[in-house]
C-alpha cells in the first residue's frame, strides 16, 4: 500500500474511534455540562412518531420541553422537582400538578 492510502486508512480509524467514544459518553450521560452546570434528562414520553416531551434537570431547576424535528420549545419551568417518590422499590411517579400542566401545555382537555 502506498503511504497516502495508509494515511487515509489511519485517519478513518481515528475518526471512527472518536465517534464511538462520543456515542458511548452520550449514552452514559457523562457529557452533561452547560456553562459548568450539570444537566440531566430526567424523563420523556413520545407523543407521536417524531414528537416528544422531555423533562430536563439543570442545576436545581426542572424544564419541560416539547421536541419536534423542527423545533424545541420550553413548555414550563419548575422551581421544585415535579416528581415525587412512589412506594418503596417503585419508580418515581408523576405528581398530579405535573400531569395537569402537561395536559394544558399540549392542549388536552381539562378534567
């Protein structure tokens, strides 16, 4: 193989390793800083094939986001965590006021 071909193969290998490491860090939530503040995805639900509602924790605030392929919109900001702990050994459950705000933000019926 010529030196140019060896250099191209080496470059491709290095790029693949960089992308693989970036993907691994993203999946493990190790890349989670914005302006030095920790940011974490608390949860999310799918509303359609490409629409989602996500709850982010940024420092001590929680932000409810509507995510579509065209845009990301902040629906509500919580000063206190909107989740409460369920029974022992259970996953956290959504509090009543969180569900009410979600229905209002998505234009659902009020009950």
